[in-house]
C-alpha cells in the first residue's frame, strides 16, 4: 500500500507553489497524530491525561488534561518545521508567532483544534484533531500577525482531520479531492486506505444535539420534524446519530451520507462551533468531497472572520440534505 509520505510527494505537482513545504507541514501533523494516537490509546492506564486540567480556555470552557497535552504536542511539532511561520489554536488565547529566522521567513500558518470532542475522552469515545493551512499575507521576513489567520476559508491551501477511533485515520485535501489514510501502529505509518472520498449526494442520517431543540430556530425545528416523519416511500424517518465529536460525526457522514447540524440557539445566538478551527476546514473537506457547508444563509468558505475565536452556526454534509434544511430556514426569514 502507498504511504502518506509517498502519496504527498507523488501529488506535489498539484500544488507547485508549495512544493516541499506542504510535505513538511503534513509530516509535522503526522508526527503529532502518532503521539496523540499513543497517548489516547493508553488514556485509561494513567490519570495524567484523564479528567479536568483545572483551567479554562479563552471561550470559558473547562479544559481537559488531554486538551492541554494535545495543544503542546501540536505546538512543538509545528515549531520544529522550517515551513511554518506561526499557528493559532482553539486552546490558545492569541496567535503563536514563531519568532525565529526560519519562522519569519516561512510562508504558511496553521490553525488547529488539537483535540476535538475531548469531553468524550474519559468515556472512551472517538475524538479527533482538525487542522487548516493558509499562505501568510504579511510580508516575508516579519513576524506573522493576526491578519494572517483571519482569512476566509476559501483561501485554505489544505485542511484535514485525524479521527482516533477503532482505527486512527488522517483525512485531508489540498483542493484536489479528499483522501484518507489509516494508521498501522505496528509499522508507525499511515497508508492510503480511502482514495478519492466523496460524500453521497443524499443520505439517511441527521446529526444534531436534539437536547437543544426548544432553543433552535423555527426552520431547524421544522427540518428535524421532517427527518422524523413517517414517509416510507421517501425513506423517512431518517436515522438520528450524534456522537458529540465533530470529527467523528463528520467522518461517518462523509462515508455513509448525512448531515451534521450545530445551529444557533437562544443560549448561543451566534452558533457554538469555531469558524476558524472547526467550520472552515470541515467545509473545505465537504466541498471537495461533493457536499455543502453553510451557516444557514451563506457558504461557510465565503465568510471573512472578524475574530480569532469567532463562532458560527454550521450545517454540513450531503448536498441534498443541506439544501433541504436551508430551504426550511429561508422559509422562516
């Protein structure tokens, strides 16, 4: 089978402006994923990485010990590369500019959610890592600025995720389709296992935290009722599946067809997922796999971020399902 490293080198002609650099960046992410795979798979054997860290992130959410560990692992792996000028993380208040000669001269910045779904780690449920790569827009030779990280998602040159589940998989795109690689721990190598991934045009699965139903907009409520209606000739009711880890829910829907929804609600009117760390990379992957991603009104990748930790409603997955929920939302405008 073809390894991730071999595949990236083979495909370098698709991104000539980043030749060599993208290989190095993905190598850093691959290394971080291997370390996290190891630590996650021994989480039940040590108290050092389970439970609360005793502090909050910039969003006021309680951090898990593994959140902090994952962030530090990612930071060290990225800082070791010559190609990366800085990174921004869901777990950091501000951007991290790599203040070295190589950092000032590097061309790329990384945004990451180092451990998505970390609330699930204590109960042995799938979690993940999300990453996004942009070309910096500040002058080469200077420190990167926050402006480098506040670019619309359509400017991404690559994005992907790692899902730590029954097997560990790295899935990424450079704007030329989506490919998935499964980790073989006996060899320490990711091998191509899911080439040219596509999201089915329609699906039978909807993923949403229905506990917040009463606080959802009326259009979203109507769509959920549509999913639940008994209409056998149309394949309804649909199946409800919600893991509570964006990576795991998205990955399932990528393979089987479905829609993931995290709408705004009365308790979080601007949505809850982070535009830069979660929505943009997943939207890029979804579109490259033939799906759609929207905030209910706009294409996610067209939104220009105003803040580093900006939140957004998020509807993502099979094209027909996303179009359907958007039609219900628009009816209520």
